[in-house]
C-alpha cells in the first residue's frame, strides 16, 4: 500500500481509519472475526507491531475485542448518533447540533485572527476571541476559535455564547445584516493542542473549517476557525 508510506500521518492511524471504515460499511460485520495480524500484514505490507497499534485504537474505542486463543472480533459499529453532517448552506449553519454542549475555554478581548481566510470584507478594529469546545454525549467533536467584532459583544449574552453556533451569534442580532459569507473545508491532521482537546492521537485526520461573515457596511464581523474530529464528519450534498 504505497499511499500509506506517502502520507505524513502515522501508518497506524491510517490503518485504524481504514479498519474503522471496514466496520462502518459492514465489510467487517458485527460478531464476525476479522483477519489475523499475519493476514493483514500480508495484505498491507505493514509491520505487525504497527498493525497491533492500529487494532489497539479500535479496541480502546470498543469496536473490536480480542479473545484469547480465538481471535479478534467486531464488537460494534461506530455510533451512528455521533455523525456530524457538515452543513453547506447558510440556514444549516445557523442550526445548533441537537444534544450538543459548549464549554468556553478562553474569552479574550482585543485579539484579531492570525489571518483572514477569505478575501471578502474589511477587518474590524477589534475582535473578541472565544475558544469553545463542542461536545455531545461526553465526546468532544469540535474545537473552535471564534472572533466576533468587539462592537457587537455587548448584545451577545453568556447564554448565547454557550448555546449558539458561531454564525448565529451575529446573525441573530437586531440591526445586523450579513451580506456576504464564505466557508472553506480542508482535511488536515491534529496538532498537539487539537489532539488533547478532541482526545485524538497526534496527527489523526481532522476537518478544518473556516467561516467568514461580512455585514452591510462591509466589515468582517465574524471569523470562525473550527477543527472537527475527522472520524465524525460527514459531508452530504444534494446534487439534484
């Protein structure tokens, strides 16, 4: 498997992702025995120790179990309720995820984004920086840095900060009209900070989402950078 050696993501994480996908799709069915480490080594061309690391990840997630003298069996499929549909329209981005909770990790005034991801609008003079961790059923799924135009913050309540999506924080404000907005999604790998907060291995796949919103005066009133667990994100797009 040449693609495994070409990626900067560690091989055991790539393998764990591939095996997780086999369980999710039913290629490895619940209750059935999966191939032996020797068979997987022959298939993938990867060292047995690396394969054991990958299978160990799935065992920690309780998706497989190893039975002494019998082999390794699929215990369950990934929890369907944890799938997060990545919205691709404005209305969808305003909806809060059912059952999700938001913890505030940092709240600082006078901080601007390191960079503005989209070539729209004019930066505001000052921003309020909110770092938020989104979870559901005890599982963190999103680490987000949200920058809101400081002029708007006196109208945003603490309850809003702990309940609303980033875009909804500004879209709900009376007198504020969003005339331009853009979203970009890229695939990356978890750095040390993201791995710690999202409980992921270092360099595990993540979805990086950047959003920008501009008001009718042409100012950038919102910049949001989100890091989603890559194993939980699903992008659905209606084609017709």
